């Protein structure tokens, strides 16, 4: 069965096949540094992530409409960074060069 490309594939639709291949090759390697370097290269090219959460989107859009100068992107970034750092502190440190 072949996979369809585009909408409905979630994150897979957003990741280029070249990138998946690069990450697969580095995950097969022995050194974790190779994986970290590959991820850093990819993130420097495209630091965006996409999330789907109707309730979170509603809360953030409400705040944007009711609080002057509220930034959905800045708030979402701050919230995600705190959560990821707390849940995965060892991995977070592996990418300390990224700011």
C-alpha cells in the first residue's frame, strides 16, 4: 500500500523525504554526535514545528484578541521550551548551542 502525500499525514507531510533519509542514516550510525549534528543542521534550516490542539489554539487566540501586543508565537515557544526542557533535560543539554 502506498502512502499519500500532503494533508492528512500530519508531521510526515511536512518532513521532506531527504530529511527522513538523512535522519535514518544517522540513527543507524554508532556515534550520537552524528545524530545531534544532523538535527542541528535541519533545525537551522527550518526551526518551525507544527502542532494541532484545538483547545490550546482557542486559548491563545482568545489571549491575542483580549491582550494588547500578545504574541501567540512567542507564548507557544516559551511554553513548549519549558515543557521540553523539564521532560527531557539530558536531550535539551545536547542542543545547548542552539538559542
